[in-house]
């Protein structure tokens, strides 16, 4: 079963700072994604759906302020910590009014930054347990699924199927296992065709491009497999 880690997106144009922040965050058991400019940050956000973003303001291609404005337009529960050399109190107030949850000035102590991350997630991250693969994001506590930036409407059985698949990536699951997982004990007298029908409908909803390999693949004579690699 997959262990769900909270994902943090570090948006910073200086590679040495990104690496330093990554080292300290990974040491504290966070999953870290990096972006070197605002455009990369947009793509990384849509693909990985992080719980928290550490955002530099002075970025190439798209400023941190512009990225934050774009972020507000997305349906998400992501938290933001601004990381900036702008140290005036007016800059901090402006950043918080823009929607940031916290503001840390450069130069900074990496252990202190981690403490800020932990404090923000204690306040805002209670529903931020997610499983994400290539833009497909399942939020079990919220009962929601996103495909990049769009909400996907699933039935209860489809949601339970997808969640179970994503908890067991690249493992062949038999139809019997799937029945036991998504149906209550009283409902488990169902045929293989019912599971096949659920998976057919689920595939239509989560496959984002006909040219790409299917996320849920049929393993003949054995069952199905959610493929991540």
C-alpha cells in the first residue's frame, strides 16, 4: 500500500536555495517538487496537486505575485508560504493580503522554514492527504477527485475503486479482491461483469488523452492493474 506523504512545491529560481530547502523538507518526510519559474510552477501544480507551496516572489517568466493570482482561480486547498528578500513590513502585509498563509524573509534558517511549514500545515492541512499520479489526484478525506484542474464526478463504487487502485500501484488486483474492497459484505454477490462495467465507466472519466497508455490496464486471466510507470 502507498504511504501518503504531504507534497510541497518549492518555487525558487536559485538552484542552491531549492536544493537546500529540498534536503531539509525531505529529511522531515515531505515529498518535494521543484519549479524554477512561475510557468514551471503552474505546470507542477496541475500535475502534482501539492498541499503547500513555498513561493519566491521575484521569479522569471511569471512573478510570484502573478502566480498567486492564478492560483486563486483554481479550486484547491493549497497553502502558500512566501519566501522573499523583500523584508519591509509593508511587503509582508501585502503578501499576506494577497492570500499567503505565512511570510519568511531571506536569508533564512532552513530549520526555521521547516517549522513554519509544520505550523501552516497544522492549521490548514487536515484535509491534505492526497494520492497523486500524473495529474490525477484523489483526496480520500474530502471524497474528491481532480484531473489536472478539473473536478471529476465519480459514483461511490467508482471512487472506492480508484482509491484502492492508487493505493496499490503496479500490482495486479483480481476481480474478487476488487469486489471485497468496494462492496459491503451484504453486496458482494456480484458478477465479474459488474466490476468490468465499473472499470469501463471509470476509465472514460480518468483517461485524459487517447494516445496515452491506459491508467487502468487489463491483465488477461488475472484482473486489472493501475499503472504508474
